[in-house]
C-alpha cells in the first residue's frame, strides 16, 4: 500500500488516507487503470466509456482521518450597477 492524504468533498468534507497506484506498474504506468470505449451491439456506434481499474491498487481502500465541518454560504443580495437590489429600475435608459 502507498498511502497519501487526500481532501474529499463527498459525502461530506474530510481528510482521508487513500491508496495510490504503483508508479512502476507495467500495465497502467502509474495511472491506476485505463478508459475503455464500448459500442452498441446492433449499430456498432459509440455508446460510452468505462473505467477499468488496474490490479496494482484498490480504489475503494480509504479511511477517514478527519471529518471537516461544512462552512455555510452567505448569500449576498443582488445589487445591479444602479444600486437597486431588486434588479429593476424605473429610470429610463440613456
């Protein structure tokens, strides 16, 4: 296992300890896997892409080290260039 600390945002903000791909892996060259395009069986046209993970690491192996608090967002009221907060003005355009 080659651990590293990673910042995760889902399902909640946290610092996690996760495994990394082996950098000298001859199959994935340290990327952890490869994309595989596939097509429709009847038409043969492109239907999507799947991720095939390499056997040199386990992408599901992770441990939460420190859950972080959610920071609430403060919404600012909209103010247009003329200083009105509703977005409308009774001034005629020039």
